[in-house]
C-alpha cells in the first residue's frame, strides 16, 4: 500500500515539474504558434482588462514571474492543440 502511494507522489511531482513551469520565451513561442496577438492570448487565458496585453508583454519579457496556474494552462494548450 505504501509503495503505491509513493509512486503516486512521484508521478505527481514529475507532472508538477513538467507542466507548472514555462519560460518567457516558451510563452511567446506558444502565442505565436497559435497566431494570436497579445490581447487575443490574454483573453484566451481569461484576462479581460484593457491592460491585459501589457501583462502578456511583461510575462513574455520576463518582467513578471509567470504564475503556476498560467503555466499549467499554457502547457496543456500546447500538449492538446499543438501536437
């Protein structure tokens, strides 16, 4: 029983490490592969304020740290739609 739980923890750790991180250059590349402007990409990610495209610009240039939930969604988009 303990071995099964330990394997689940290892799997989760691998999953977390793989999908909860994205670099600014990877973020920009993803947006460009989707043929989206920063404003369109911001809306896709759920940001609707006027300053949303500025936020994406800051993320892509490394001025703001990319939130873990944001990285997760980006990696899932890449995995599912850009095969």
